[in-house]
């Protein structure tokens, strides 16, 4: 009987419970949503625009069950609409309040649409909502406080921008999904308008059950107490406040948000604030993103956040070593500390972590030797690591064989360190490697053939090293996936056969400074690279001939410093960057397209006018930002159609044969930062319209025929000016004191004009010449390798800013000069009066030339305070008196000319003046070395007598002062009995005290 019980039970189940179950299923499938809810949904639909017919299933037919509509989820028992999922349907228009009839709604997702309205206040009436998502739905304005009525909320997402990466910001890391946080991948470091905002966040404290809160890109700047409000949410697990315009982060005396596992406060404005210690008291924290906040000071030395899997502190001003607690977090998978001021050696503790997939410490001040870093790595670290980024540090030594022991490494970046020696052959063991970056070091010797074994290798960056030797076909034999090979600025030679067909299809190729063989012709194998439309660098290779037509399909083309000749066609299409300087190109300038960003045709033989180039009516405006046409044979007048070029930041037409006036339309170049028109035949006055070019950093108009006064508006409008060069023109009149408002000025050259009057005494307002290295290097990036103008990563040499200044008796050209050079040259004018004493306050001035004027008076006595002077020329004036002794103690003075004045007396002895040639002092009334004219006894005796007289008068005056003071005291004691009694009483007490103590 016992064995039959299971069969009886099974029979009862089929006879009794199965029919009931089937009945319920049938009943559920036939349940309709209530008519009022259906009509509410239809009213909602009709109030919207549905351009892609995403709501086509929402039919008015009375027999259609709305529970089957797209995005609608009903309760299986009651038929009530519980969820609306309308994410990403591109809906537009105004939301109808008829939705209020959906009284059982628990999930409402309207994200990724375009409603273009404020958030309706009636949303606060959906009191049963558990999930509410309005992210990137086109809402704007203030978030209503009654959202705080939704007490059942567990997920609130009101992000003003989606967690996606905008086009153009992709990189290798974006394909890496963070375990557990798929929507927290990289978001670009860019600012977008905060269309949504709050006036406070106090209403959030009513949502005590909230677990996930996302308000990315919402303006929270008015919510100064946001930390305290968030601390009232004990259930909160994920908090996303990225790019919320937060400016203050307060301390916490106690932590109530102990459940927090994800904290994203990236891209806010916490300037001059240390990282709050309470953040590192969150014991359950798995994900921490504090990048791009301008935090200062050290990384906190202690932390309870031992469960961290992801930490990003990049783009701050953290200046400590890496604390030991960080590499003690055994679950760490992603470590990103880029762009700080972190110091010390890269901690060896990182190489003991077993789960770390990405270790990114780039753009810091880490030091140490590669043998310490790679010499003792744990097996699990070698197994797990996929990304290692140490670029832009100061890591030194040779790459050791252990680098080749990584099992999963896909990305290795050691650009811009101090690495030396060869690339080890062991790198051929990195079978997973996709990207190799070793550029900007001092690596030497040939490329190892073992790199050709890396069949997964996609990108190689080894530019700017000292690699030498021959690269052959075997180096590339198995690199079938290679699409980037950037090896410019080495000393390598390419030796392949004429019939060689590479196994790869490149999109980026950099062979600058290589020897390409084949009689210096453009290699024929390049024609097989059908995908080479991104970047091609063949600069400094000595290639000759005409430029092939298919090169113009390349987005970034650098063929500069070669022997190319012939004319070039009009440049239209998608090409954006063209560098063809220093060739033998000729003919008229090409017309260009509106996609072009940078064009450098300098130092060629282009001829003819430029009107057809500038005034082409094909496009209403152009996008060109850098235009360098200097050192050609261009002629004619400057056309007056600069209004078509509003994006120009750098303009050089120097060293051509242009003439006529500077047209007023040049004032439309509101973004212009550098203007170079020197060495032409331009005439007339500097047009007033140029006062609109308020971003100008350099104005170079030297060696022309310009006339008139130096405009006062240069000082009042062009307040960013660093370089003003008007040398060798016909400028006249006085130097206006308005020029003293150029606080950032570092080079002033007004020489060889017809200026008169006195040197303005306000010259001490050139504060950039006063404060030691007060300006950031605006004309360089990463060691003066790039100009501030050229933003193309691929044009490593950039557009170099330069200036000709008179120094050590000749004209010298300086590249990328700021802030390393400071100079004032007012020579060869008709300036009169004395040298203002205020000039000597320019303690950082490097070169001063006031020669060939009509200056009178003494050389300022404290000129020796200008300790940075390297060149001083005061010759051919009417200066008189003695040479100040302080001048003899400017240790860096390398050039001095005081000749042809009326100076008298002995040349002061010191460390400097006797080392100069006698020509520096001729045609004065001077004596002593280095002149052959010895000082006579009268001169020496006179000088000694003067010094003795000074000493005697000092003691005479000292004696008179003592006598006068003593007589005043005695007279007072005689006349005032009370004073006399007090005085003698004091003497008596002092005597008594003295005798008692002894």
C-alpha cells in the first residue's frame, strides 16, 4: 500500500489541481485592462508626436487588449496597468495628465525621448511608483518638490544626459564593461548644459526607501546641503551625481549611507578642496568615481573601503604617494589615477593583486626603475592584467624580459618616460597584445623581429625614440590585424622589395624621419593600403616627386620637409589637416573645403594672389583654425573677406610680397590668437577694427611700412597679448601709457621706428616680467613639443610660435619662446628723457635694448636688481654719470653695450664687467679694465676721497646726533623736578638691586 501512495497523490493532482490551474491561466489570458486606463493611454498617445510609429500597436479598436500594447505591462490578476516602458522611442510633445488614471502604476520609464517641457507636477501623484526614469527625455527647468511624495520609490533616474559616450570620444577602454556596472563605463570629460536643475534637495529626504539615485548632468549648484540630505537615505546603494555643477562637499560627523556600493561624483567643481575622508569610510563601496574635480592634497592615508573594485581619481591635483591601503584592496579590478601629481615609485604592491584588469597611472610624476616595477610580478597579476598605462611619467631603465610574461595584456602604454636600451625580444610572447605604445622615450637599436609574431597586434606607437637599424618584411610577417603603425622620428630604414604587399591594411601610418629607400620616391606598396584614410606621416623622409592624387583622401596628411614639387589641386572632401611645409611646391594656392581645420603650406614657392583662396564663394564660412602661408612668393593686396574665416586662431602670411593696407574685416577674427604679417610691404595704419581680436596673444607686424601712432586700444582691448612686435615700420608719436595695461606682455619690440617722447613710467605694470615664471607655458604642451594652436595629436611638431629679438648683438629666432624669453626693445627711435627707475622692477626681464635714442640722465642705480638680464644695450644715447656698481653683479649678463654715451669714472670691479670686450665701453669718459686707459691717481684719489668724505660725514652726523640727544635729556632733568626725582630714584633702585644680588 505504501508504494501506491505516490500514484494516488499524482492522480489527485491531475484530477483536482490541474483543472484549477488551467482555469486560472485561461482567466488571466482573457483579462482586459480597465476601459478607463485604456482611454488614458490613448489620450496620452494622441497628445504626442510619434515620428517612428513606435506606438502603432496602441489601437483605438475596442476589442484590442491594451495589455498587449508595446511598452505596456499589466497585472496578470487584475488587468491594471502596472508598468510603462517607453524608453528610446523618440516621442515628442506634451505629456497628457490623463496618465493620472493609471493609479496602480509602479514603473514609469520615459527616458531617451524628446518631450521638450518642464517635468509635470502631476508626476508627484503616482504614489505607488517604485521605478521612475526621466533621464535624457528632453525635460528642463526645476524638478518639482512633490517628487518627494513618491514614498515607495526604489529607483529614481532624472539624469540630464545619458550614460553613453558621444561620437568622437571613443577609445580602447570603452569596450570594457565593468563587472556589475554596465552603464558606468567611461563618460567623456565634456560639459553639457544643465537643462534640469533644483532649488534644493530637501524633498529627497522623504524617499527613505530609495536605493538607486541618478541625477547626472542636473544642475545641483543651489543644493549646498546635498551631503546632509543624501545621508538621510539609509537604503541608498547607488548615487550618481556626475557633472552636476556641485561646488562644495561638506564633511560628515556620522555615516548613515552605509549601504552605498556605487558613488559617482565626477566632473564637478570641488576646487581647492581635499578629498573628504568620509568617502573612504564607506565599507561596502565597490565603485568610486571622483575624476575631474580639481581635488587637491593627498589621497587619504587611511580607508575602510576595502571592498573596492573600481576607483577613478584621475584629473585632479592629488600630490601624494599612493597609500598602501589602495593596493591592499584584493578585489580591485580597475585602478585609474591618471593626470595628477602623484610621486614616488609605482608601488610594487599593485603587482600582487590578482583581479586587476586595468592599471592606469599616466600623466603623473612617478619615478623608479623598470626592474623594480616589472621584476617581481605575481603570477595572478600576470594572468589578469589587460590594460597597463604608465605614459607621461619618469620611469627609467631598460625594458626587461619580464615584460613579456603577461598572459592577457591587450594594451601597454609607456609613452613619454625615460626608457632606454632595446625593445626586448620577449615582447613577442604577448600573444593577446592589441596596442603597444612606447613613443617619446630613448629606446635604441633595431626593432625585434619577435614583434612580427604578435598576430593580435592592432596598433604600434613607437614614435620619437632613437631606434635605428633596418626594418624588413619579416617584422610584419604575421601582423595581419595591424591597422596603426606610428614610428615617426626614429632613425630607422625600411628595406622591402618593390613587389612587397603588406599583410595588413593600415588606417594610420607614421614613418616620419625614416629612410624609405627606392631612390627617395614614395613607396609603391602604399597604394595597396586602401584604408589609409585616417593619417599619413611621411615628413622628413626626403621623398621627391609629385603628390599622388589618392593622398588627398587622407584625413590627416603630413608630408612636410621633403623635396616634393609641382602644383597641388583644390582640396575638398573630408581632409582636415594638411602639413606640406618646406618642400618645393609652386603655383597658385589651392581652394579648400569647409572641413579643413589646419593648413600649413609655409616655406614653399607658392605665388600669385590670395583673393581666390580667401574669397571663394563655394561656402559661406570655413572651419579653418590654423593657416600658415609664410615664406612663399605670394603677392598682391590682402583681400577684405576675412569674415568668412571666423574660426581662425593662427594666421601667418609673413615673409611674402603682400602690400596695401590691412583690411578692416580682419577684425571679424574674434578667435584669432596669433597674427603674423611680418616682412611684407603692408602700409597704412593698424585698423581700429582689430580691437575686436581680444584673444590675440601675438601681434607680429614687423618689417612693413605701417605708419601712424601705436594705437592706445592695443593696451585696453588686447589684454591677453604676450608678444607685440612692430619693429622696422614707420610708427610715430609717443608711446601711450595705455600699453602698460598689458600685464601679460613678455616681448615688446618697437625698435626702428620714429617714436618720440619719454618711456612711460608705468612700465613696471608688465607683471609677467616681474613675477618669476608667472605664466603657464601657453605655447607648449608636454615639453614644448606642440604649440597651443595645433591640437592635432598627429602633428607632433605642431605650429611653433617664434619671435626675432636682438640679443648678443644680432637677431636670433626663438621657437616656442613663452614663458622662457622676456624682452623689451625700444632701440633706433627718438625717445628722450631719463631711463625710468621703475624699469628696474622688471626683475625677470631677460633682454633690454634702449640703444640709438636720445636718452639722458643717469643709469638707474638699482639696475642690478634685474638679476635675469642676459643682454643689455644702452649704447648711442646721451647718458652721463658713473656706471652703477650693482651692474657688476648680474651674474648671467652675457652681452653689454654702453658705448657712445657720456659716462664717466672707473668701470666698477666685479664678477662681470671686466669680462666684456672694450668695445662695450668706448666713446665715454671711462677708465679701468677692460679699457686700456688706466684710471689716474687723481681719479683713484678722488674716488677714495669721496668715499672717505662719505665715511667722515657719517661719524660727524652720528656725533652731532648723540650730543643733541644728550643735551635734550639733561635740559629736561634740570627744568622738570618730577622727572629729575624719578630719574635719580630709578638709578638708586637699580644700584640697590645690583649690590643685593652680588
